C-alpha cells in the first residue's frame, strides 16, 4: 500500500500534448508563410528558421513525454497510446522541417500553385490536430468525444483533398514541365507535402482509437 502511494501517478501528459500541438500548428503556419513569401530571401529564411524552432521545441516535449512515461506508474490513458501518439505528432513537424530543408537543398526558385494548395491543406490539418489533442482530457463528456471524432473525420477529408491535389499536380507536372531537373525537384516536394497530411491522418486514427476506448 505504501509503495503504491509513493509511485507517481498521471503526470502532465495532456498538458505536454497541448504544448506539442501548439508547436505543430505554429510550425505549419510558419511553413505556409515561407511559401507565401518564398521569392523574398530574407523572409523565406526567417520563416524557415521558425519552422526549425517549432521542430526543436516539439522534440523537447516528445523527450519529456518519454521521460515521464518511465517515471509514471499510473497513466491517464494506455502507455502505448501515449507513446504512439506523441511520436506520430512528432512525425508531422519532422516532415514540415524536411519539406523546408528539401526546398532549400534543391535550390527551388519558385513555388507553384499546387505547392501553395498543399501547404494550405497542411495548415488546416495541423490546426485540427491541435484541436483534437486539446480535447483528450475531457473525453468522458459525450459532447467532447463527439467533437474529437468530428475533428478526426475532418482530418481524414483533408488528407483525401491532399491526395487529389497531388495527383492533379503530378499529372500537370509530367505533361507540362520540360525541364527534367525542375520536374525531379517538384515531384519530391509534392510528395513531401502530401505526406504531411498522411501523418496528420495517422494522429487522427490514434485519437479515434483513444476516444473509443476511453469515452
């Protein structure tokens, strides 16, 4: 009995999820700003550095969640769900940073309308991930559980939108782009950007599982 009382309980996992969700939304908005001001070198670099800062901040939160898992005896939701969710969330920011770095490494000189559209979908997905995560502490309330499921369904629809945009972009790219180097660059960028919504959908699927088990 005494041993049980001495063991740490619960931890602040939900607060850490919220912090990470905030970094995801901030990183996605910074990435979108980078795309919008891509032709202005100093602004492009400014927003790229903001993406990097969000990714570093999120990495610290992920590390803290994993440390807390080792120190906490009783967790608010299943330990594997906590571990899977925080790592899936971290993948979103990793991909945002990767996309930013790929554009710099490939020396992309301009962004297409399709890149902008995929960036916009990424922001919407990221903001909905942040919202869904914010609902986790109150899943015992029926209306909150319903809101979480609805938000996850919105992420699923956005991921389908991203798929359609990428298919259309790829078709146009292979029909119209005569410069092979530009074709290779843009193909890689489209694939990176579409993957962001895929990772957001992974998070949505995990949250749906948590809702079904805990509401």
